[in-house]
C-alpha cells in the first residue's frame, strides 16, 4: 500500500518529490491468496499538499483502503 502514491503519480504540476506525511490502512478482511492488487488515485493541490486514496483488493474482491497525505516538494530549477 505504501507504493500507491508512486503508482498514481501525476505529471502536473511538476514536483521534485512527494513523500508520504502519513499512511493509514483499513482492512475489512484478511487478504486471501498470493496476490494483492492496488487501484490508486492521487490528487495534488496548489497549496503544496496532496493525497492518494487506494482500493486494496485480492482475487475475491475488495479487502480495504489505504490513504496517504503527501507533501509536494518544489521541482529543482535548472542552472542558468
């Protein structure tokens, strides 16, 4: 679930990084089988913050959700 923000990275606005300020995982049941899937969606805001909301699922269906708060770091400016 920690990879979700990277999997749903947005290209605009350009940022130098987007570390997780926190991560919450909520499971309704224990995953079954060997595989767990993620269906992430990110939102970035002009105030320098963002969030990622992710559905966690297995072959039987939804298992739970993961939520991240992101800090959007400024992109490095090229040397003139």
